[in-house]
């Protein structure tokens, strides 16, 4: 039983930065902007959060600073793409590479130093739980409430579906896009801070969160841009990673890297399964069989109509 | 609310879309805005609702300048526009579409406002349905209600009768009368349909080449309106004698037995059909009753789930689109720019794709000759997106291969002016004389009666009737379209 609880807590902890970053990206993409800089931004934020925490001695100040760093990277992306009309994809790609190098260059002085962390908030009977778990759970509810039950959430989704239609209804398209991308970047930055201050403590090369940003981008697609499914996807990936650690003990004969790499192909397989509903044969089957139809329609999702498309007010 | 437009000008590059438009609009009236394609109707209306920024001129509201408008400000002063293609969010729910740009509010409040408004117009909506599952007509009704919810005093309707059913059209006209007469709002009805304008409007403004060229009040003279729209010699009616009936000798161009085609959300089942060379067949019926799956299926673009399809004697059942094309079937989609052409590719590139053997100077000469023949007054380097609707259709015609056997057209003249329609039908009938068979869908009954040998009537998503066109009256065809098989047919 203890083993079971420990595994669940492990999954919750490993999943929380993934939840934060993928929800952030979901917000940004629902408003129509792909933030490809996610991976680099998370790494840079992880470094910035750790560095500030080390300097000031306050892990929470560092955590917040990580968020601000993520927002700053997103801010650069959004200004260049929304206002200066450059391609979101190209800028995002370059930013992710730039931020990665910048993180290792600027963070050199802080590498392999012991530093503060966010500690644990215990629940009696369960044990210590990292504060980032609480933060990510609160974030889930906030994002869901905001996206589907507030005026601004409705506007944000509208902007991602059709900026033309939103504009002609008096919505300030660019302002909403900017706010959404900044919020998304802030959450990705918190995810970076969560890694260096809680989940994979400390800074060094390579930091444990390298590659997590790319996984988050995939999780958003896997989750069909819907917050709860995105959350489920994040925990699923975390579960695969945690399972890998346990399986390693069970099968000592297999080389270690197999278990580290296994989550990635399994993720691809899951993506494939989740999108089965788009195949013609499955469509036909669904038309005949109501049970299959229910499953397929639950899994199917399409991207926001205007995702990645620029918007120009004048026509 | 009085509105005065003063010297409104707008240029797109070298094209002067509006060359100084003056007009004044008073409440309680339905204004018709008539004009051929490219006359500047839509541009002018987009300026009025703040969607397009004019290069010059002024809009006065109750005598005071409204300044620079954007959609938010226009809505705030009470000007709203119903776009030709519904400008809404198909992936979102009905209540969300209603709330956004209306008075706002959450699910409960929006649903309540919607129920109240739709009740008073005898419309009905389920607030939790996805908009994508509604018909174009219903989406338009929802947009109309949203604008009323927002409190507009000036309502602009841009070609609102395109693509909606007869019942929806009547409901829309009733609403327009009520809004102007009973509620003292200004209604502006943009159309190229003369009949509808004459029926509906208290005032008709005619636009031509970016100017208002005439303002008329009842009783209207249709001849005079036509002359103002098109100039002196174009007012003659569309020619109305169908080309020689299809040849009865030789083998059939198309034989369908027990065919089932997959449509959007339904299957068009049990189609038996024979088409002879040179025959022109019109597909009548309310939109979305199976015309599209049949036309697309005959080009191999809608999946054929059962049955047998012989094209010129060759069995093509279930074969891929390129086999259909190779065998002489050619489809001209209604969405010219989206499905028929490549928006950013030039006229030259379109020719090169359609006729890969064209090369060098000979190729250019062929293209230029082709453009002259199809009266396509554009440079070969012009991208398709810059062509007007009529020129896009002429380009599509010019790209049809010489040896085509079965020509399939969705709404061949939708949105085109009379002169373009006449030229297009002239060309299509020429193709028939050369032995091609034509199937086309149209919402315009006159077009069907004028040009067809046979009419296929679709009703409730099946092929309802297959009748000879000679001696068929508009009334009889209308009855068939509403599902009545009367005597004498």
C-alpha cells in the first residue's frame, strides 16, 4: 500500500511541471499562437529560478522569477510574430535553441551547486508533497474555469477559431493573443522553476527538464487542445516515466536506457490510437457501432481553426 | 438614426473600389443596394460597419461625424452587418456564438436572451448545439438575432439569400419588414437579385464602378434599373432557348445503377441515371439535399459506397479521382478559389498544371489565345486570388480539357453578373454541341429552365424526380422541389 501511494505521489510530482507547461501552451494555442520556444524557455527559466533562489536564498522568489523569465521569452515571440509579422514557427524554433544555449552559458556559474528548494507540504497520512503539485492542481481548475466560464476565455477561444469574425464583433484580437501567450509563457516558466527547485533539484548540464518542452507540445495535440485531456496526457507521460524507474528494478537484465527511452515511443503509439477516429475504416465502423462511435467521438479533436495564422485588421 | 455617407473613397492598390460615394439613409426603411459584381457594394458596407478603413470621406451619424470607425465602435453606435459568408465560429456552441458580440453574458443569460428573441421571430435554437451542425440559413438567423441583441439600429445584410432555403428566405424577409416598419430600424439589403430587391425595398440605390449611379423609389422600372447597373446594351434578357437536345445515337456518356454516394452527414442512395452525349441536366432542389454528393461522386471525389458507375462504357465504380479525370470527367466546384483554383498561383501556372505539355513561346501563345477566347482580361502573371469572381470562373472554364465528356458544375454562375452568366452559358452550350454532357446544380430556377434538357429534382436527401425540361414551368418545378408530385408531370 505504501508502495502504491509512493508511486501515485511520484507520478503527481513528475507530472506537475508537465501539467503547468502544457496548460500554458494550451492557452496560447487556443488563442491561435503556437509557442514553439517552450523547451528552451523552460530550460532558461529553470536556470533563472535556481540562480535567483541561490542568490537571494528564497526558493519562492526564484520560482516566481522562473515564471517571469518564461513570460519574457513568450513576450519576445509574440511581439515579433503578432506585431512585426514574422513567422511564429521560425521565431519559436530559433528562440528555443537560443534560450537553451543562453541557459547553459549564463548558468555556468551556478552549475552543480547545492541550493534551496521548495521543500514539502505534508498531508497527514500521505507524507510530504511538493508545493508545485498544489500549484499545478490549482492551475488546472483556474484554466478550466477561465476558458469555459468567463467572458475573456470565450473571447480567447473565439480569436483562435476565427480572428476575422472576432474582430468584426468588436474583440481586440491582438491584445487577447498577447495576453494569452504571456500567460502561457509564465506557466511554462513556472514549470521550469518547478524542475530546478523541486522535481530535479539544482542546475547542471544536462538539466533534467531538457526535452520536456517538446513533450508538452505533443501533449497539447494529444489532448486535443482541451484542458482536462491535456492534464490526463501530462500525467500519463509522467506515469510512463515513473513506471520506467520501477520496471528497471524488476528487470535488471535489460539495459537502463531502454526504460528511459520507452516513454517516447509509447507516447507516439498513444497519439496514433487517439487519432484512430480519423481513419476512414474506423469512421465506417463507428457509423455502424454506437459503442465505437462513443469512444471515437470522445477522442477526436480538431485544432483551433486559426492556429498559427496571422491576423491583419485591415481588409 | 440618420446616416449620411460623404465622398467615401477606397483603393486597393491600383483598383479604385469606391470613387467618392454619397448617400443618406433614414430609419424605418428597407434600402436595396444593387450592382453587378465588383461595383463596390460590399466594400461600401464594410466601410459603414467599421470593418474596412476608407481612404477618404466621412460618415455622419445624426449629423455628427462618426470619426474613424472600427467594428467595436460601429456596434456601439448601432451599426451591424450580416456578412455574406457567415462570419462566425463553427467549432463553438450556439450560445457562445450568440453571446460573443451580442450583449454577452454566460450560458444561462445568453440562452435566455436567445430564447426570447428567437421566439419572437419564430426561429428555434438549441443553445448547446455546435454551430457546425446548423445549416447556413440557421447560422445566418443566429447572427441576425445576435445583432439585434446587441441593439443595432442599422442592419446591413450582404447577399443574405445566398444558400438558404425558401422557407428561411421568407422568414428573413418577414423579419426585415418587421424591423424596418414596426421597429423603425434602417435595413440595408445588398443583393444582385433584381426581383428580390424590387419586392422588398422602399428605396433602391444602384452602384456601378465604385459610385452610386442612381436612386429609385417605387414603382420601379426593371429596365431602367438594369440599364443603370450594366450600361445600355446589357439589359437584354439571358438567352432562353436550350441547345439542341442530346443525341440519341451512340453509347451513353454515363450510366449509374444503384449508386450510393457519401455526403456530409448522410448518404445519397439508390441513384439510377443515364446521361447521353450533349445532354444538359440541371440539379434542382434546396441546397444540401444531395446535389453535391452526386456531382462530386461523378468526379470520383465523394466516396461511392455501392452500385455501378460506367463513364463512357468504362467501369469506374470506386476508382480514385484521377481515373475519372483521365476518363473525361471534370468538376468545377462552387468554391472556386478554395477548391477549384490555387489562390496564390498565377494564371500561367494554372495553365501549366492543367496542360503540362505547354512549353515555351508556343505555350504562352496558347495561353494568351485562350484568355482572349474566354474574355479573361488579365495578365498571365496575375495570381488567381486577385481575379474577380467572374474571371475566376472564366479561368476555370479555360482549364477544362478539350476532350471532356462529362462536365460537372456546382452553381456555375453563382454571384456573377448577367453579362458573365451569358458568356459562360454560351461557352457551355458550345461544349455540348461538341458532345460533352453537362450536369450542374443551381439555386436559380430560371437558369435551370433556360438551359436544361432534363431536370433532376432533389428532395429530402434523395433523387426525387427526373423530368423533361421542355414545357416545365417554374411553378411545376417549385412544386417538385417542395416534394409534391402533381398530375401532368
